[in-house]
C-alpha cells in the first residue's frame, strides 16, 4: 500500500478518535465540545473512504441529534421544579455517555456500528 493511500486511511481514524473524545468529555464544556464534533462531522463526512467510517460518523451524529431532541423535549420539566429537570437531563446525559463509549470501543476494535 502506498504511503499516500495509507495516510488517507489513517487520517479519518485519528479524526474519528478525536470526535469520540470530544463527544465523551462534552460534560465538562457544557456541550460545546459536541457542537464542535458535529460541525466536523457535517463538514468532513463526504470525505470518508468507506462504510466502516460512515457507520461510526452516522452513530455519532444520531447520538448528538437524539440527545439534543430529548434535551429540548424535557426542558419544560425545569419549569415544574428543578428535580424533574435534573433527573431527565441526568438520564439523557448518561445515555449520551453510554452511546459515545460504546461507539468508541467498537471503533477501537474496528467493528462497524449499526443504526
């Protein structure tokens, strides 16, 4: 395999690890890291070399968009009292963390993600 082809295949690998890291530690940034990762996802997704990478980038995007949807749907709970809002956001946050770690582990093991 030529060096140019090998570099092309390794670039999305490093970038995918960085994106999983950004999604995973987003708790410490109030969600800013996930926004950065989803912007990278939107800009660079057309440059992916194969279905393996597309499956992981799609997994990350779906995780982000569904979490955002559930955060918006449950936001009225904060109007009732703080506790229901905190519980809902905590559950969504744990689900988000689980999805990020599950995807990252599968990526590291070179297994594609299913929808």
